[in-house]
């Protein structure tokens, strides 16, 4: 027999479990204009000035922690750069191959198209990175002309897409969020597929045939299909391409062109509104 | 009676605000501590299962107010961890430095695994649990465990009755 206090604790536990599941179910089923989604947008709006202020104060101390986290990356990047230097020196002696590769890249990568749109500069004031989401908060919102589904990029490549907007802030879903998806093209081979985020971070390029000659180091850009993102924005480079006998397509891992942890300012394209979001089918935002 | 309640609520709100404003700036790789969970578990060890359940629900719900899918799931995972932590009220050595470290390691792993398992089992989301476990869940749990004494001991000293028996 449980003591009475234990019974009371269990009753409260059960009630709160039921309440939590009720909130979860209601949020899952209601539309984006629903009460709970509106409450989340309101919270983001209220928190954004605080996040902006803290971001300004804390940025000098942040560098120390970035150094700790990236020191392992620095060593491996150093080894990688030494190898790349040796490889580049070898390629320089083969002039014709470099010329052909240059001509093919110029034809496919239309950089002027990338900067043909109006943009807004926004500051990153918050980050939400868990196993299940990879988002940043920017300091521009509906009052500045920001709308949902607007593409976001930096000079190094694609950042993501606006998914929630409040009056003074907006939530940007990063390209390595596991619910994101972008139509993409391999520059060197011309093949088209879909880049999707993976749980825990990283990118994968799907729907590339097993016979594809894609190799590590090939560049992946947005293809512009579906009109979600302009064509020609760098998404990243192929890190690994291998065949799995149990899968229909090649398994391709992409190294993103941007480091999402280092984003400070971003560009939001404001005059390109896609008709529909290019997200994975059946997933809520 | 009422004043300690508001002080404890204040700790929870402070942890929530720090979690969303400060913590993202101090990630180490993919790892970040869960300050809200640290406060929930501390209150559970101090005041028992009921306190753990209610503070877990409150802290988790605050985190769920941020724009993200699965609203309510953080409240659910934290209230369960808070309840289970509260079952150990007054039964373990609470003043040992290793206690909060070990407790938060287990609590953080449990919280994240519960969250991930719920998504996988009940929502049918495709999950690469192995890679998430080693790349994010374990490093974040270790980070939470390392930070735990900085939060646990001040709260413990403030609210623990004198002469509290040790096992």
C-alpha cells in the first residue's frame, strides 16, 4: 500500500502527463494560425530584445568557447589543408584539365543571378539548436518587410528559409535542420537532387543515381527548381559519396558551405516569394 | 512557506531565461547544458516527487513556448524526470560533490532519450538514434553534469534544513 502522499504525487503526475499530451496533441493538430502557435510567436517577439541585448554583451566571451569547440577542427583542418596544397600543386601542372573545369563551372554557376534580388541585412540574435531542430533568430520581422518562406543566405552560401515571423523578429530554419529540403544540383556532373538536413546536424544529397560520377570535393548549388531559392547559391561540397547495396540511390554526405555557429549577419532575399514551402512532405513547421 | 515557493520559481525562471539567451553562446561543438533540468532535479531532490513533477512541467512548458514543433513534449519529459528524481528525496548523499554530477548525467540522458524515443515511437519520425546519442545527447549530458554543481549547491545550501541526515 502506498502512503497517502505517494498517492497524491501519482495523481498529480498522471494529471500533468495528460495535460502535456493534450497540449502536444492540440499544437500538432491546430493550424499555424492557432492559439498555441500564436503564443510561440508572441514569446519569440517578447524575447528578441532580450536576446539582442545579451548577444551584444556576451559576444567577446563567446570566442573562448568557440575556440575550445573548434580546436579539434583546427587540427584536422590543418592536416586537410596540407593535403589540399599538395594536390593543388599537382593540378597546376595540368593546365588543360583546369581550363575545362573552369569553363564547365562558369556555365553552371551563375553568380550574377544570385545577386539579382533585393536583400535585407539582418543580425543573428539567437540560436535554437537541438537534436531535432536547427534554427536561428534574426532581428528583422514583419515590421521590416520579412515574410515566411523568404530565402536567407550569406556570401559563403545558403543559410536557410524564414519559417516564423513576428513583428520584430523572425525564425530561420537552417539548411541542416532535419525538416529542411532544398532542390540542388552537382556542379561538376549537372545531376539534380534534394539536399536534406539530418538528425544531429549535417546534410545529405538524395536521389542521385548510383551510376553518378560524383566524388568528394564536388560543389553542390541550389538548382532553382520550384522557385524557392534562386539558382546558383552554394550549399556545400561533397564530403563522401558511396554506394549502399540496399539503397536505390547513392549515399552522398555534404559539407555545408557555411558554419552555422559563426553566423553573425545574414541576407534575406525580400523580393522572391515562392508559392509553397519546399519542405519534406507531411511535416509541420 | 510562500516565500520559498517564489524564490524557487524565480530560480526556474532565471534558468529558463539563461537557457535561451546565454547558453546558445556557450556551446562546445554541438553540446549545451540544460539549466532548466538542473534546477528541476535539484528541487526534486530537495522537496520530493511532487515538487519535481510540478517544476519539471513548468520548466519544460516554458521551453515549449519557444517556436518549435512538439509543444508539450519538453514539459512531459521533464515532469517525468522530475518525478523520478523526487523519489530519491532524502535517500542519497546530497552534499557530496559527485552527487549532482552523477545525478544530472543520468537525468539529462534520461530526459533526452525519453524525448527522442517519444518522437520515434509515437510520431514515427525517422531517427538515427545512434548518431544523435553520441554526437549530441552524451556531450550535452556531460556538459550539464559539469555545470550542475554551480547551480545545485547554492540552491541546496539555501533550502536544505539544518541537520539533514546523510546516508
